[in-house]
């Protein structure tokens, strides 16, 4: 609106910008207090700073859980051991039985040591003197000792036992003073199993002696793992008359004096 003055209508003074910003907290010239603030803008906090940001929660590391890791490692090691043993057993089983026999620690191979001794098939009546005791081969009685897992509680005639070994039997002998629990362990390995027999034997230089045709192994304890290795490797395999050679219908009596063969024996 114009104001009449003597010199003519009065005009509002023109605002000249100096290029300077208004001081903090003061409105610019010509601006209304509060102008430029929106209704939703929060007020500045003390010190002229903006609103505080929410504080993020601090995560505390709990560390690794070692229990499942240890279990996983243990299972892996066990699986590797099982696979390794299976491969080893398969490899051992694929070897010829003669090589497996040679791997038994302490075994004596009379087939290499005395070829004439292990020829077999030499039937002879009456008592026979053997250079190796218990004998492992050589001449023998025409009758064999029954070897169908028989357990004899007294010495038997070597002449019959040698014939049984010719048929593929393993003959296990032990000192008569071997402790009862040791004898029981040997019985459990023999009783009721074809082509095995057990009997005491006087004069052994070791507590236990195992014989197969042409082989011998002497040990100190019935829990010796080589006993099972000897049986597994040489039973039947060591036969010089084939796997079907008879082990039944033999002599069942004890005593060291050989007997004449029964009519059913050959």
C-alpha cells in the first residue's frame, strides 16, 4: 500500500542482500520466526546436534562348539580304520595259504626243512619213534584218531594223530599241568569243530604246541592270537589227501599205544 507524502507516494525500502547467512538462532531478515520449520521436524537437542541414533546391541561371541567337531573327527577316524582293516584283511585273504602260514611269527615249516619227512602215505604197524615231538608228519598207523572237534582228557597215540594230520587236522597239545582256565580256552577253540583235536602231551618244552602236517607252532598262553591264525590258515589246507579226507570214524580211545585199524578205516 502506498502512503501519500508531500513528495509523492512512499515506497517500502528495498532489502539488499549482503550475501551473509543469518546468525545461528536468528531468523533471516524479513523472515518470520518459526518459518521454514516443518511440523514433523524434531527439535534440536542441546548443543545444536541432531537427534540421537539408536544404539545397536553388542553381540558377544560364544566361541566354537567343539563337541560336535570332536564327534565328527572321531567318527571319521573310526570309519577310516574300519575301511583300512577291511582292505588289509581282504589283501591277506587273497594270499596263498602257504604265504599266510609263513607270516605267523614263530611257526616252523618242516616242509622246507625236511622234505622226506612230509611225504606222507607211509602206513606202519606198532610204535613209531619220531625225531620231532609232538610229531608233525612221517610214517603213521593205518588208523587215524577221530578229529571231529574231539577233546581228549589223556594222551593219545602219536601214530594215530599223525594220520589225522595227513587228513588235514590240526592237533593241539598241552602240558598236563596247564592251568584249568587255559585248558578251557583251548577246548572252546576245538570242541565240535571238524578237523580239530586236543589232548595233553607229556614232555613239552612249551606249555602249548600246535601241529598240522609239516608245521608246528609253540606258544606260552592259550590266549595267544597266533593259535587262531594257525587254525584258520592250516586246518584242511595242510592236508595231503585233499579237503574231503575223512576225519570221522577214527580211534576215540586214549593211550599212547597204537591200535589196529577198525574195519571202516583205510
